[in-house]
C-alpha cells in the first residue's frame, strides 16, 4: 500500500465535518474502533450488520463508509454492492479478518477506496483514512470551483450580452439586438427613424453636443412608446421601433408617428444662446419582410423629401438584378464543369508556425481559371438549390485531402449542413472507412447562422467525436451564441469572429470583448483562434491576450496547393 504523510491535526480538520457510516458486528472491535474514530469524526452513525447499515444508508446522507466484511444477515460486500447501484462515488474502506484473494478481488470490482486486514494497525488505518478524506475534500473543492466558475461565466455572459445588445451611448437596444428580435417573426410592425442632417449638428456644434442630441432623442422615443415596442439604435443617426404585440395595429402607429412629429418642437438642446432642434424621417412597414420594406419606405421618403412614408407595393420597384441572374448562371456552370475548388488558409501558433489549415470554398472563372471569392456568389447560392452541392463538394474535397496527406484540416459546417441527413450519412461512411483521419480533422460550426435546435448540433458533435474529430465554434461574437451555449457544446476550439479581431487596435469595445472571450475560454479549457489577423500590431496584441492560434493575410492568403 502506498503511504502518505499523515498530519493528525490536518486529518482532524478535514474529517470533522464529514458524516461517517461505520458498520461492524463485533462489539469489542466496534468499541475499540470508535475510540479512535471519535477523535476525528464528529458525526458517526453505527450499524451492527450489513442489513442495518443498508437501512441507515437509505435514510441518511454520508460522506464515507467504513465497514467490516464478514457479518451476519448481510455481509459488507453485499451491502456495498447494493449501495453502488445508487451511489457509485461514495468512498468505501473495507475491514476484513480474511486475507483470501476472493474477498480482495470482490472489493476491487466494487471500486472500494481501501482494504485493511484485521488486526488493524493504527498507522495503517490512519494512512488509509487520510487518503480517503483528502480525496473527499479535493472533490469538494473541485465541485466548489466548478460551481463558482459556472456562476462567474453566467455573470460575465450576462455582462457581455448586455454590451452586445445595448448601445453604449443611448443605452437603447443595439443593431445586433434588433436583428435578433426580428428573427423568426412571421409578421411585425417596424418603424425606421432617421435624424435629418445629423452630420451638420456634429460639424457645427461638435460630437459631444451631437452625443447629447442622440441621448435626448433616445429618451424621447422611449417616452412615446409602450411596453410592447422595442426601441433600437441601428447606426449613428438611425433608430428602429419593433412592435412585439401579438396583433398588429397599424392605427396605433399612425397615432404614434403623429405624436412624434407633434412634439418634436419640445425636443431641444440648449448650446450657449442657441437651441438645437431636429427633424426626422420615418419609414413604416407591417407584415412579412418588414425590415426590408421599412428600409424601402425610409429611402423613398428621403428621396422624395417626405417626413413619413408607409410601405406599399406602389413604391417598391425591386427586381431581381441582371447581376444576380448572371451569378446564378455562373454557379450552375461552375458546378457542371467541376470548377468548384478548395483552397487552404494556414492557421499558425504563437511562433508563426503553420499547424493546420482551414478549408475554404472558391469558384474558378471559366476562361482564366482565376479564383472567385465566396463574397461574390455565396449569398446567391444560399438562396438557391446550389448551396447543398457547393458545401458537400468542399467537404469531400477536404476529406479526400486528409486521406491523401498528413495535414490537419478545419472544415466548415453550417446548421443547414448538419440538418442534411444524406450528407451526414456520407460523411459517416467515409470516417468508418478511414478511421485514421479523425484525429486530424476539425469541424468548424459556423456561429453566424441561426441554429434552430441546439440538440441537433450536440448530437452531431457527440457522434463525430467518436471518430476523434475536434470541434470548433466559428464566427463567435458575430451574433447568435453565448457563453452558456459554449458550456453546453463544450468545443475544443473557439474562433473569434474577424469583425472583432480586425479592429482591436482602434476599437476599445472590440478589445474588451476579445479579452473576455479569451479569458473565459481558457478557464473552460477551450483553445482560442483569432481570424482576420492582418498586421503585426494586431498579432502582437492578440499574443499578449494569450490567444492560442492565428489566421489571416498577415501570415498567408488561402493557398491552392499545400502538398502532402
């Protein structure tokens, strides 16, 4: 038996609050043992056989069991076997007058924490008890740390979500919150409100005065709306009202708009001897596609110098552009002619050494075979039947590259890909045939696409982890997930969205968010990847924040070939 250094004072301190169940049928042995145990444990329950011990265990909660083996009515081994069916973790120390191997093997099967032969030596008992008590206290500390960390994560998550969802100047809901609030609404009422010539106020009176104007106007909007109306600031001088009421009442908003214009004269900011007044333009839409339609109404009102326009089909002259139609034709042609290709962008460590690659999608031009960025075609593809084909092509180009090389590759998956059962079955078959590639594969789940059911994602992750696949959450910070989601998914990597990374040298808010993401990811044992690293300055800032891996044009553009 491995011995540990026994500190009697420490043992008394650690064991004093623990509840012990002591089971022993022999009266003399019991008295002698209790004389010793009472000097360490304040709360001891005594049972005279296995049956008695089992009944007392069922009616109470204990931290530790010390039990004899050979007893009438029910042996200690049989008692522990039944207890283990309900409680696998409670520490157990067995005492026995028999040194037969069968008893010892049975004890091992029951995963007991100690096995001592009678007659019991004082030091041997203390040694075994000390080890178990230390284990109990360590587990308690770990549990406390976990609970504290989870509470801290939830607290910081709330803080970060507040910053993401609220405008720091006006305290209104942010642009980010606006698009989340309208997501999934089958119909709604949306008012887009623009402060006319706000740039002139900034130019004439300065940005400090401009900020006061915005704050006062924000309060003005909140004062004139009811509890069903969410008020957002979308940009410097553009605001949005979203009605969350179950039933749409356009008359209510016509009255609201009337009040807004009627009381504008009262909205003044005094600057020296000058009183700044503002004018506004409003676009309103009700029903499906409300944001796009409200934007059309607002733009129409501005062009036609109207204070207010409600969307109607008469002012909507949108047509599918020739460019969009041409893009669809180009995608179809590229698919038919096998001009859908994969490129690979290096991901490096803190020393700038390439450790893996992200697989990215490109189309080749028909004549020049120049590569076309997804910026020009992906949005159109997603809205058509072409996306599934493009995505599955890139995924299998990457998988075959893994099969024929020794590289580690990251492969992007959207929620649409995860829900594509035929695609997932094909990927599963591939991994069954090539089990050696799982440890060199990272699935990047794109966080910028709304996820309808997180259980689908968790099932996807759980299944492919059986092949050794690592999981990354891509585009974190762009909008949909949060730290509670990260806790639930438990990824191996978290990739910070490039919109945050590329501005951390000039945007203090972006820096704060990146810092918070790195800190909490590391506390959870998750590695952090930063994309869009485009300069040495940003690279050095990220290294100081202890980001684990890096990706961007500062290191390399996506490569057409990476060898074997």
